[in-house]
């Protein structure tokens, strides 16, 4: 039996405090989780640690909007937008926060927040290991997650867990990194090239697991 891969998350002692409101909307959870991951990985430290101001983040194709309020190391994410935010960005929530139009207001503050929201993804294997650790206790999750990632150097394989039941997730390495880290919506990724081999119930469980990682629920 192949050995299980375990990759520890990076440990940082100076991660900014990032809070979301009670009963947060999915967009607030998505923005908050993305910023926490960026902070934990040490990305966009200027935006997350020293910038101050309010940035409204609007979905380009839905009415969803959230505001990021920065106060020199303390960050709060809330639903809605103030009447006059310091900056406004319009982004594709299913496209890793890519902006769909030029920012409004303070361009430097907008750029800093976008840099934090669009931090580099972890390697697919690291993302898969964290995904497995977070989701393995969800009822119905198979004993083993098998991953098949295709990239410039061919196809790479890994497996996480041990037991009799398993399911396979396969596709381009970048897409897998996006799904496993929560940067990409799982159902959207299926149309972009991600494949799962398993039962319909396992597909349902995988969807629930992806939401847990993407929205930190």
C-alpha cells in the first residue's frame, strides 16, 4: 500500500486578525477564508498587516457584495457596502477574484486587497493534503482520496488516507490546486476539466467537502 502523504501547513506567528460577522453570507465566508489563507502563507503582508481603509468587493454577475475593513493588522469582512467606501472592486467570484473592470476610488488600496485575494495557490499536493485533513471526518467520505494531476511533466499521483473505499479526483494540476484549496468552485471546475471517479453519493459528499474548504463552514 502506498504511503500516505502529509504536508504540514506553514506556521506564522504574526498573522493578522481576520474576523467575519455572525451568520456570514457565502461571499463573506469566501472572502474571509481567502484572506486568512493569504495571511497564513505570508502573502500580501502590506495589505493585510499595515493598510487601512474600506474596500467594497462586488460580484460581477450577481448582487453579492462584501466589504473588507482594514485597520493596520485587524481586518473585518462584512456583508454589504458603506455609502462611500475608500475603494470598490468588481470581481469574478468563480474566477479567483479576477477583476472585471477598473477599480474605483483609492487605486493603491484596491490593488493591495486584490493582491491578497489573488495570492498564489499552493502546490496541488499540498492543497490536497490539507483538503483531506479538513474533510476526512465528513459523514460518507471514503477512506482514501486518490489524486491524479496532469501537468507539463506528465501525470502525477498521490493518495491520502487508508482503507477499503476510495474515490479518484483527476484533472489539470492547477485546477486541482484550486479545488483543493477552495479557490475554485468544485461544480464549476467539473466543466473546466476536473473529473471524479466514484458513485453519485461520493460526488455529493465531494461537493459538500469542497464547500467546507471553500467557505470554511
